[in-house]
């Protein structure tokens, strides 16, 4: 049985400019619902979406991989937040 997993991702970018419509289009093509991408201060990209899947790990990992394909080289994932059965799980990457 599949479950819908809402996710929020934060990417650190090497530049201040990114094409957010390309990101939302890429997620829509991959079956994510209601994707929203916005650039915030500090070269951070915030992405929110949801997708049905068998497990939360595959939903998050496929979204990260799909987004990194359209981001500039040198972009990295900074934080991933996913809601699992009413609980929120946050994974953060620490930068030097």
C-alpha cells in the first residue's frame, strides 16, 4: 500500500540564481504533487512537494536526485524534512 509523504528540502547553491520553474516541472514529471520551489537568502533553495510511495526513503532520495539534475554543478542538499505517519523527521548536513 502506498502512502503520501510530504517533503521539504533545502539545497545550498553555489550561485544566487536558479530556474525554479525547471525544478517544479521536473518534480511534476516525476509524479510529485503541488511542488513549490523558492530561492531564499544565503543561496538556499527551498522545495516543498508530496508523493505517494511505499517508503519515505525512496520518496526523499528520488526527489533529491531529480532536483540535483537541474541545479547548477556544486549544489548540495542541506536539509530534508519528511512527515511520516504524523511525525516529522529532519535530516541535516553540516557544512564547514
